[in-house]
C-alpha cells in the first residue's frame, strides 16, 4: 500500500538523494556543523514539500509547495558544489548527487507551474494571442435575479 506522494518518481528520487545527503553529512568534519545543519534541512525539505504538495487540493497551493521543494533542491546542489570545492566529497558521490538533483529539479520545474483552469481562475491571459479568457458573462435577466 502506498500513499499518493510515494508513487511519484520525483519523490522516489528525492529519497534517494536524501540518503546520499545524509551520508555526506555524516562524513563532514566536526567544525562544519553549520554546513551540515543547512544541508540536512534543505535535503529534508525536498521530499517533505513534495509530500505536502501531493496532499493539497488547490492548484496554486499545490504548485507553491512543489516550487518550495525545487528551491530546496537547488540549495542542495549549491551545497554539493561547495562540498566538492572544499574536498569533502569525491567525484563519484558528487556525480551521483548532481545527476539525481538535475532530474529532481527538472521534474519539479514542471510540477511547480500552476495549471490554470477556467473554473479555478476568474480570468486567464493567453500571452501568445494576447487574449483574456474567463467565465461567460451573466445574462442580464439572470444577473438581476441573483442581485435581488
């Protein structure tokens, strides 16, 4: 039995990355506690926000949590880069982490785009055609009946 977020490829990859992140964190020198804490929080934020997004019912709220997760994944990528420069991780771990993060960010980039629906939005702007779309205006007789 699986919950809805556990079926998502992006969630599975984020859990795989979290395992790598935790092994890197465990191997960091003791005098890098701040880096370890920042990395732990960012790495945990990715799957947690994916799970929260999949539980949301609103389109904008759902996209917002995926976007937060994406930001955390990008933060993890920067931390991995810093760890590589500082000599804390080898090339193999670096490549595996970056490959997973690239896939995670790509999937979250698509998931974080709000999907507009006329029933969920008052008006939607079609940029390509420079047109606004929205619900049909109420007929005057119907409008008067509602307003009375």
